[in-house]
C-alpha cells in the first residue's frame, strides 16, 4: 500500500523479526533517491532536560549497519541530523563517538571516525558536527562533556549533542539501553523512500502509539 501510494507509511513487526520487517520495507518501498545507506535510529527521552534537545536525543545506529565504513558512518550521521529536525524539531548537533577524543588514541577505528567527519563536512558543511569524541566514564553517553574537555567548540549553537552517532551498533545499543528512567522508542529506519518502522515483538499499545507518532512525523 505504501509503495502504491495508498498509504503514507507503515508500522509493523509486532509479530515478526526486525529483519523480516526491514526486508519488506527495502523490497517494496526502496531507498530514497541518492541514498545508499539505510540505518536505524533510537529516539530517547530523558528526564534531565539539560541533555540533547530539551531531553530528547536521536541515537544511531543501534540496529542495522554492523560495521559501517567511514562513508556509511557519515551518511548515518547526516540521516540522523535530518531525523532530529523532522522528529525532534531541533537544529541538530552531531557527535561522532569513539574511544578517542581528538587524537588521544590511535587505531584504524578511530581514523574511520575522523574520516567520517571529513566526509560529513564536505557533503553538509552547514551541519554542526564534531568528532572523534570519547564518552567519558560517568558521562558515557554525553558527548558534549567530552567536547568541553578536549574538542573544539561546536560551530555556533546548540552546544549539546542531540544526535550522537556510534561507530558500531553494539556500543549504541548498550548506551541507550543503559539510560535509567529514559523512554526509548525505535529503532526507526532512516533512508527509505517512504517511512516504514519496526515494533518490538511483545510491544504494548503505548509502544505502538509512540512508534506511529514518530512515523507520522517522518512523513512531514
């Protein structure tokens, strides 16, 4: 129905795996023109509104791309920034996370994050982005704390990251799942021609409601 234009988006997955839901979406709807990387993003709401955009954060990619290349990581960051605008309604500040902050460690994984930042700056020079940034102990998911410690200031405002991006899904997933008291919704798919999103199996009516609301925001 979505591919035919009879519906604007779909929400599925209450009784199927994420892989099955994603295959249905990518096969029937396809990717957005010019998009090569489809990724996932969590929308996380925390009670302390000092974080993210008034307490709302878009975290990517906890679900789809297991070991992204530098180019894929850059595309995930740009897509997450677009999601931040569409869903959260805030101008994004993107933090590319690593176990290094501005050269404090040397490793091919670190260089991949640095290269991703260079790709983003070339493709979207207007975007507020910094990296590589280490999420420090006691603030492991707060990239702005690392930014204050070693990195150059964000260009302009905002000064907090609303769109942290991890170099692999294991770290992203463990970070959002470890936020005590936070409301986590998603992951949502980014990069499809039309919105299509997955529900957790065993989801509650409230889960369906939240995913449907975010999906409607993606349609805008």
